[in-house]
C-alpha cells in the first residue's frame, strides 16, 4: 500500500524534476554540447583558458 502511494507521488512530479533530465552545460557560455564535465566548460572555453594557463591541473600532452 505504501509503495503504491509513493509511486503515485513520484508520477505526479513534473518530468523536469528528475536528475536524469539535467543537461550539463558550460558554466560560462551555456553551450550544451562539447562540455568537459570535470571543469564544466565547453571545449572552446576550456582550450582558451588552458592555453593561457588559467586552469589548474591541466598539462599539454607530450609524446
């Protein structure tokens, strides 16, 4: 009985309340695609900031 009530309450919530529907966007430009999730930046902003040594823990690959 309690499970049925819980299921009805969950179903009554709006779909956008679900954590699975969150879109990870760039914190600076709000770009939804090409986001580096660890820094929450788009690839374009990430590259720009990394080139000028503004991000900690980022190194250029050398091989």
